[in-house]
C-alpha cells in the first residue's frame, strides 16, 4: 500500500523555509545598502582630494563634465 503524504506538514516546512530565506534576503539587502553608502563616501573623498590637489572648484569640475 502506498504511503500517505502529509501535505500539511510539507506545506508548513516549505513556508518556514520561505520565511527564513526572506529574512536572509532582507539582511543581504541591508548589507548591500551599507556597502553602497560606504563606497559613495569613499568615492566622494577621492574626488574632493583630487579637487584640492588640483585647485579645482565644484564649478570647474561640473563645467568640464558638461562640455
């Protein structure tokens, strides 16, 4: 005789796995945003240092970009 499947148990197990993965995804998205913010800060610092070393103003840089 074929074994009866307990679908309620399987559904509950899959829902628990989905919930866990959703939490992991939330955590990863938060980490991604944090890393993006740190990269933006670093890029900004590099840009400001370059501008200071070359006696450039924001207007100078924007003018060069827009040309």
